[in-house]
C-alpha cells in the first residue's frame, strides 16, 4: 500500500458525444505524454453519463513530479476540453492518502 503518491484531478461537464471525443484525445494525447513524464504512476478516467460529469485522475510518484507536470497537464486538459466542446469545471491537485490497486483477475 502506497501513501507517497500525488494526484491531479480534471473535472469536466460534457455530453456523451463530447465525452467520446475527449476520451479519444486523452488516449491519443494525454496518456502518451504522461507515460513519458518522469514520475507518472497512472491515469483513471471516470464518467457519469447521466449527469455529464467526467473526471480524469492522473497519479504521480511524488510532489516534485506533480509540480513538474503541472503546466503541461493544464495545457493538455484545456486542449481536450476545448477540442471536445466540454466545459472544464476544475483542475485540482491532491496528496493521495491511500493508494492500492491490486492486479486484475484477468491479467
């Protein structure tokens, strides 16, 4: 169980069509950039299709990695929101107090 992880939470208001466009941008632009970034630990995308709220959570090995990724993360978040037509509601940084992701059964 890790507790020395930091997170950036992107919160968006979106329609189903905007979400699909944004999801493609996250897969094609944000995720490859993040994988190449020092300290990247993972990305989780969440959506509530009934309310149109979408969340993208990026995880970083330490506070320095979070800070180093801040400017590019902000630009990519704004790009994805703008290109999809979604509204960016918030971009927030957090210290992760609990982090455990066991291997999936089908891995």
